[in-house]
């Protein structure tokens, strides 16, 4: 029987930059998350929510504004050994609540983990309905012409 751990979900601070960088870098090296430099993370730290246990960062996610009616869940990741424990859902719920507080009616994500997002109230939609995303980020991606991520959205 696994011991339950106390997980705290909170806004990221400047002190979290290095741990965020290392977590995101691991995903970026596998080609499943966009690379973020430490400088970029410092500049957008207020968009991140982290999950921590025993003072250690074990998961993260951010909310990126793409327009007045649209935000994107980005950089959603877990430290190995903590997947499948509901921590990702805690982070997504916190980000969705943030979007709701900002009065933004639509939350989207590009993902390889469709079932996870469906369990969290998202539905699969065509990527093409998000030109804001395509013109802001996809044009800089090496997978631009062969993107294999799935678009999901949740209306609030």
C-alpha cells in the first residue's frame, strides 16, 4: 500500500525557476514540451502553478493568454514517480479556476495525453480553430508541418 503524500498546489515564485527549468528541460529533450530558458521562466513565472511535496517541486503547469477569450494550458509536467496520482488534475483544476477568475471562457491545450484532458472536462477539437496559437507559437516549432499533438478545449 502506497503512503499518501501531502501535495500543495501554489503559484510559482522566483525561487522555483531552477526546479521548473530542470523539469521542463527533461520534457523538451524528449521533444514533448517546448524548451524554456531560465530567463524566459523568470519573465513568465507569474503564469505558473506548481505542485510540491515535502518542499520539492513535483509538477507544474502554466496558463498562457492567447486572446481575450482564450488561454492555453502549457508546460504541464510531472516529476517521474508522481504520475497517475491526481497531481496533474490538481494543477489543471487550479489553472482552469484562474481562467474562470479572469473571465476567460475557453481553455485549450495541445497534448499527447488526450485521455488525461478528457478526464478533466476537455474535448478534442481541430487545431485549426486556434489561429492565435498557430501564429504565436507553432510558427516557431520544428514540428510545425508535421505536428502530431492533439488540440483539446474546455468551455467554462
